[in-house]
């Protein structure tokens, strides 16, 4: 009885519970049917209203943006219609939505509508203000207000979409319905972003457009993979076509706008109204198709729900049929199932659930017998194995994670879809990304250029194996990162391709170092200065090409040899001792060398030698930077000589005027006295010699000026024999009796085309040097020779400056002290002299060399210490030329007639020239002031027949006096005389109307010729 009671009570309770459950299920089924039957239309109305709010917000956004770009008032009116539609639908939603979250969203919609109107009014107010002011509205200048309006409308669309999705949740939302809404939203956002970019020219809006357009295609791909209905597939194909057209229209609009903007600067969106409206129409087509897709999927979902309702009704009938039988069956079997099977199985199920959640010790707490006990033992064993495997797996994972975390190389695993699946910490540090940013990123985005292998479908596995190569990653900040990249394919245990393991080592610093080293090597190799590296003992280890060019030693000839191969012997031991002392104490040595090239020639170099230290501060090398300064030093010496010449020229110019005036007075008085002396008497001859000496002195002054201020000389055929004879007669009186002169003069040597005074200087300077060399000798001898020689081609090749032909060869030879090689190299340098102070200026041989070269000749010197010296001068023979005989001072022939105005600031010139001119029969009026002479001429211009004036005078120069007199009387003949003037020359004098130009001292014969030509009586 006790057992029976227990069984009965147990079955009764089970039956009662089964009945209660059945009744509860029946009631729940009826409530579900009622809910579905009564709520679908309500939810659909809310969803439709929310979608209308979203669409109206998008239309309002597009209409206002189009109005700003196209300036079409229809768009402005359309915006306000869309705004009123938003307010109307928001008010309807407030009465339809019941749940708290929905009410919060509706409140946000109402607030968003107010903000929409406020933001739009702000933009339109600015537009109207600009228009009324007569200015063209520039959206880019008001980007803040336009972007605020754009963000407000975008937020309003998002809230409306959230409300539609919330209500769809109550209808058991489906993947396809939500994605259709996503397409609608993406199309709205993409269109708005491109229109905003066209207005504001902000690159971020263009990037947002590209992201949205690409996302549209991604959503379509996902839908086609998961939606199977034929109608839906048809709509998806149409969507694909419209999206392509949408992207193409957007790209065309961007290219046209961007290209024109690059050419013209800021342009108006109105210029592209057709393209804008086409783009807007493509966006609207996408949204319409998305709405059709959403409606189709909703209709299909509702059909599924109708089937579910029919099934629920069938379940209700079945429940009523089986409720009684189920209760009885439960009473019969309940006890057995609960006691013998149910309870152990439930416990086993709970234990298995806990094991699945990670509690692997749950099976150890079960106790049972029979088959269930054996099952529990098996599960317990399986749990122990799982626990051991899990521990091993966790240990392996931790070990692998530690390896990845400690790797210095950047590692990433690329999945078969070419997206990054796994990364280590090193790649994040290298590129500046977080792990969450890298995982899922397309593999191609890691690279600054093309990736090392193709990522197309079917190409990844085939190209996955990449040997180490250098490529460029792009860091998050856009900077390039140079890496050594390698990769290999990864396969699972079943041999299925799982991805690619990529390893990259940062070589940016190494690359930079290599570039710097390469640049340094290029600089060293291409440097104009010689660079030499030697070891501490001075053995050459490296030379650059400049060293080879300067020294003549090739790199192979120089490396391994000591630096002493360049020694010239010009520096003493103390010089090199000081050099090495400086270097060995670790200091830098700077100075100049005179070194010897491979061919034996000497050169001067400026050198800096620096020690090179290792880590222990020990000297391991020396680096020498050498620069050939031979030419620079020579130019510097020449500059110094030129400065000396300039100083001499300044001095010469300073004294020339006064000296010429003195000579002029001497010659004037001498020539004035000559007619009063008996012809043929010794006194007359003496006066003539005085005149000749005066002219020679004038020529010497002219040569001094020529030396300091080179000008063309009056060259004519002259015989060298008289010049040599005159010079030897001049020096004979200064020679000691122990010195003999040997003359070997060829009387048949033909004349040379030369300046007589300059040739006189050549012979005089050469003979003076010979006299100086032999004056201390007991048996001194000077040989002076002249002969005509023929220079052959072989001789011309050996003697620089000569050409084949006839030359007059002048030889001056002495048996004096002679010269060494170093002295012979410098004897023709200006101011170089071996004479004691006061015995010579150093200009003699320099002048000789310049005169000979200017006459197309050459000069050779042969000498040795203690063996005397020989100078050979070659001057071209003037073949067929006739020599003009020197005319003696002319006797006064005939008298002139005329009135002369003579002007000179020197009193003795005035006096001497007045005497000479009056002896010629002229009436002379003289003035020592050019200003007084001008006043006299202004007072009586016709009182004078000719004017003779000096150039250099105070108050008015001769040139200025001539200009003013010619202005008064253009036909007045003027003779201008000057001793030294850089202000005027014969050509300049002729241009202003001066009839004759004479150099002081005045040659009276030349003056008489000019007077005879210019005076009326002449």
C-alpha cells in the first residue's frame, strides 16, 4: 500500500503538472495568435512612418545642398515641403509608439526636426545676405554652417532608421530586411557626402563617399549569398546595376569637377547641374529598389508568420486532443522515468553543460549504477582527457603567445580572403597601429606600393612563398617603413590552405645608413680635393680619383706605399718632425706642402690631416684632405705683382705731367737757341745732342707710362746695330778696366719691326745685368753678338713663342757668377732680384721679357753657378722694310703768320713756348689760367686764329675749354697737348672738334707742321 500510494501520488502530481503545462501552453499559443493577428498592422504603420521620416530628411538634405550648388528655387521650395512632411510624420509617430525606447527615439526625431530647421535657416540666411550684397555665395567659406546642417539631417535619418529597426524587432526582424534598409541609408549618406564635397572641397567627404559606395557593393554581395528567393535575387541584380551606375555617375561628376577646379580654381556646382541631377537620380533609384526589396522581404516574412499562425492553430487542436492522454501516460510513466532514468539523465545533462562551459570536474561529482553509471564513467574519462588536453593547449598557446610577443620582427597571418587574421606586438610598434586596428584590415593596406604577392582569388596560395626581399610598409602616420619581407603558405592538419605567414624585419635605419654611406662614398670619389687614408705608420690605404689626377699616381700604384713617395725635398726634417708630433698627440695638422708628382714636376698643395680614433680612443688611421693650390698661389703672386705695377703706374702718372713739362721747357729753349748758333759749330752740335737726349728722356717717360698703362707703341723698321753701339758706348765708361767687351756684330743683319726706345731698353737691361755679374771678376768678359738666323720647324717646336722664319738673334754672354736652377725659374718675375738693396728694382728682366714677347720674339737663358750666363733674344726680321733715318733737329725754315691763344698752367712752359712761337713769326697771347683764357676768347672770338692748350689744368681742363670755345666759334682750330691723361685720347679729341692732339714734351717740328696746316696763311 505504501508503494502504491507513493506511485499514485507521484503519477497524480505528474499528471496534474502535465495538465497545467498543457493548459499554459494552450493559453500562450492563443495569446501569440492574438498578438500576431492584432499587432502586424500597427508595427507596419510605425515602420512605414519612420521610413518616411528618414526619406524626407534625406530629401530635405539633398534639396538644400542642391539649392546651394545649383541656385534653383524649386529645390528651396522642395526643402520646406520635406521639412513639413518630417513634422507631420513625427507628430503621427508620437501617437503610435508605445514602448519607452521608441518614445525616446520619437522625442529625438522631434528635436532633430527643430535643429534641422534651425541649421537650414542659418545657411539660407547667409545665402540671402550674400545675394542681397551682390556677392556670389561661396559654400567653402561657410563650411561650418553647411556641415552642421549636414550632420543634423544625417542624425535625423539615423534616429528614424533606429526606430524602424526597433519596430522590426517586434516582428522578428530578418537579415534581408535590415540590409535593405542599410542599402537605403548608405545610398543616402554617399550621395550627401559627395554633394558636400562638391560644395566644400573637403577631402574627408570624398573619402566618406568612396567608403559608402564600396560598402553598398559589400552589402549586395552578402545579400546574394544569403537570400534565395527569386524575386529578391532579381531586385539584387538590378541594385547591382544601379550601384555601378551610381558610382560611375559619382566618379564622372568628381572628375569633371576636380579637373575644372585644377584648371580654374573654385568653380560653381551649377556648372554641372546635369551631372548632379543624374547622380541624384541614380541615388533615388537605389533607394527605391532598396525599399522594394525591404517590402518584398517583409511580405515574405508576413507569409511565414501566416504559416506560423496556421501551425499554432493546429498545435492548439493537438494540445486539446492529447492533454488527457498525456496526463494519463504521464501518471503511468512518471514514476519510472523520474526515479530510474530522468533524474540521473538530468544530472548528467547538467554536468555535460558545465563541462561544455569549462567545468571539467563536474563529472566527478556524479554517482549512478547500471548503464547510466557506465556512461558517467565514460564521460568522466573524457572530461579528464579534455582537461589534460586543455592544459596542454593553454600551455602551448601561452608559449606561442610569448614567442610572438618577444619577436623583434613584425609578423602577421593573412587569411585566404586576403585580410589580416593574426598579428604580433612588433608589427603594431613598427607601424603605429593597435592590434584591433590591424586584425581584419586588407593586407594590401600595409604596403606603400604593390604587395609582394597577388591577393586575387586563386592567386594567394600559388604566390604565397616569397623569398626575402626589400619592400616598403606604410605606417599609420603615412611615413614609409623599409622592411626585409618574406612569407610562406600555412596549411592545416588536413592539408587545407589556411593563409600566409608574413615576417618583416625593419631595415629603415640600415637603409638610411647605407644611403648615407653611399652618399659619402660618392662625395669622396667625386670630390675635387684629394683624399688619402693611411695607417698610423703613414702607409697609404686609400686614395680617391682626385689624388690620381693631381699626383699622377694611380690607386694601384699608391696603395701600400708610404706617403713619402710625394716628397720633393723642399721641406727639412724639422718640418716633418713637427707634423708627426702634432698628429701623434691626436691633434689636427694644417699647412702647405711642396710635393712632387709622378712625372717629377712640383706642385703646391694645401693639406689638412686628421687622426681617426677607434672605440678605445686609439689612433687607427689618418685622413688627409689635399687641395692643389699651385695655380692659386701663382695667381696670388701675380696679383701682388700686378698691385706693384699699379702702384708704379700711379707713381708714374703722378710725375709724368710735371716731368714732361720740364722736358718741354728744356727742348723749347734748346730748339729756340739753335737758330742763333753758328751752323756746324761744336756748340750747335752740343745743342742738338741736348735735343736728342731730351727726346730720349721723353721716350723713357712714355715707356714708364706704357709699363704701368699698356698702350700700342709706334713700331717701325729699325736696325739693331746702332742701338747696340749706343748702349755699349754708354756702359763702357762704367766698366772696371778688368772687364773686356767682345763685339760680334753682323753689319748685314736686316732690320726688325720694333719700337726703338723699347729695343734700347732690352739691350741696356741685358748689358747692365752682365756688367753686374762680372764687375767683381778679375778677368771679366762680356760678349755682345748680333746675327741673322733661320728658325726651322724643329727649333720652333723647342723654343716657345717662335715660328719658322728669319730672326735677328741678339746674344749677351758673361763669365760672371752664374745662376742656379731655382733662380733661373724666377728671373723674369716682376720685382724678383738677387741684387743688394739699392742696386736693382727687379723690373729689368721682367720688362725685357714683356717687350720681347710683345714683338713676337722669344728669350732664352742658359746658366749655371760659377759658369756665367747667356741670354739669347730672337726678334722677327722685317723683310723688305726700309729704315727711316733719324732726322736731326730741324732748322727753322720760313716764318708763319697768325694770332695764337696759348694756355698752360706752368709759367716756364708759357715763357719758353712764347719765345719759340714768336721766333716762328706768330703773335702770341698766353694765359696761365684756363678761366681767364676763356673770358678773353668770349670777349673777342675773332681776335685769334688758333688755340694751343694744355689738358691738365685747374678750374677748366683743356677738353672743357675746347668744348666751350668751339660752341662760341665752331671754326676755331684747336691743338690739345697733354703729358699724361686718362680722360681723353686722340679719337676723343677728334670727336669734340679738336684739330690736333700732341703728347708732351711738344715736338717743335710736329708743332710747326700742325700750325702750317691749320693757320690761314699756311
